């Protein structure tokens, strides 16, 4: 990676999180000048694991097999597993308001795991280690984008990005990977469909009395789904008593949970998981953030293209958000490479249109599936509760359909 000296590029990626950094890595073999712009300078030492701490990063991702394969192809998966992560071979989902339950198993679909839980900071550390060795890439950080405009050179239109410190960057294509509150999406005036879920996601890390045995747990409660995602404190550890918690709650209940003492919260949490993992023995700091569904009507406009959370945000019900963004990166980089080989402009509507067609349907399908689950399990009318419990138990006995759903969620049949 070169020092940030240029101001003119072929592609500028705005947003250096997992999706943006992955996109930059996937362009490493193309004959293009690429810039990765982020408002935060990634500090590889600011990772709990690398600091020798037992503490976990509260931000974790449930990576699917498709995402793992992508990282393996880039050559960073070995680095990730060399730090710490936790694969899970089974998942148990059940309804708090009845007897309905469903079990998923990696063995049933002939896969080594259903997925892997990884701290986001560890994924970024592995990606930035690769970024540092990419010759055609410049990293501009910490840099914030203040304005976006279009300039014309003859018949060629280019984007001009103005930073808050007054620098001007010109580029053929801007890739917006700057998250759910995307500055680029706002400046380019993309239209979106969006609404509040009326919930907040409460996240933390806990140590449990009983081992998780590499199984993910999810209980649907009338106040929102509660997920326990298995963690390991080190790559070679056999201590299976750590879990990342994601609990979807209405704001008032979320506020009360944050105000509880650690002891009160540990009791409440164990009770709501029906003591499946025994008592909660320790807990780290709790955080909460609002949940909002958002989807851009178009994924590209002129020479601006959206990906990841800048294009779509989804309920964390099944941990699909970052995986959808990584599939965006894989598809967009593939279409750009195809366009370069054909001699097309990077912002050619044919190139960007192919990316949009391949991703928009898949993303919308996953979003509406999660929305349907959310409404189904929020409904407390007795007939609906009876039907969903019967449906879950029935589906659990139909292996063909159940295993197809598992493969779709894992990104194997996209």
C-alpha cells in the first residue's frame, strides 16, 4: 500500500470497515489506482485479543460458509483463525410462547460448520495486514468526506470528493461502503425505503456456567429475539463458556436492561434463556443501538455505487448483514473486472447494472424473509402462536426443506 499522495484515482472506496476493506482487497489484481477512505485510522494494536486481554470486542459477525470461502480466497482466513474465532456446528431455535422448536446441524448438510463467530476487530486486523501489501492501493485515513460533485472532461464524467480538511479527490467511480448512515448515499441523493423496527439491539459478552458446545441458541420472546453466539477466548482454547449476546428489545425495556446492575442483568438473562447454559457467571459492558430497516431503491447512480449497509440494512435476527455486504463486494469486484477486460468504463451502466441485478433480488429476499419472521414471532394471538409452534415443529421433521433453508442462510445457494 502506497502512502497517500495522489488525488486522482480510478476507484475511491469510502468506508474502511469489513465490507469496504474486503472490496479494496478484491481489486488488488486489477490495473487500477484505488483509494480507501475512512474517517478512522485503523489501529491494529487496538484489538482486545492482540492486547492479551480476556475481554471481547462487543461487535461480532456470524460469518457464513460463503463469507469464509471468500476470505480463504483472499488469503486472510488463516490469519483470522490464528487469532480467535468460534465455529458452530448446530443451532437451536425455539418459541418462548409454546413448544415449537427447530434444530439445524452442519452434519445434516454435510458441511464442517454452519458458520463462525468472529470479532469485527479481528477480521479488520487480518484485512488490513493484506491491504498494507497492495501496491495499487492508497489509504486515506483519518479522512472525512464533506462534499460530492460531478466534473466533466470532454465526454468523460468524473466524481469529485472534497474532504473536511479541504483536499479534493477525483475518480471515475465512487464505491460507498460507509455504513447505514452513509454520507455518500446522502450526498448523492439516493432514494431509500426505510422504517424503524421500534427495537434496539442490546449486545454484550458473557461467561456462562455450562459450555455452549459450539451451538448457537436463539429464543423468540414476545419482547424480541434473544441470541447466544458461541465464542472461544483463544484459537486453541477448550473453554466453551463464552457467548456474544444480541437481544432485540423495545426501547423502554432496553433502557431498563442497561440500568440494571450486573447481577440483576445476569439473573434476567439466564431466566430469558431458560437456563439452557446455566447461570451467567460474568458479563462485560452492555451497549444498545436502534434497529432500522433500510433499502436503496437503486444501487447505482451515475458514477456512484452503493454496497453493504450503505445499500441495505437488515434486522440482526439471523446475523446476515455483513454476509450480504460481502456478497455485494464479491459481485461488484467481479463485474468491474469483467468490465475492465472488455474495455468498458468503470461507471458504465451496463457494468453497474449487472451488479445491481445480481444483488438487489437476493438482498430484498433475505430482508423480507427476516421481516416476516419478526412479525410472525411478535404476534401473540393464540391461533397464530399455535400455528407457528406447529409449523416450527413440523419443519424440524422435514429435513429436505429445513436443510435447504440452512444452505440458503449460509450463502451456499445464492
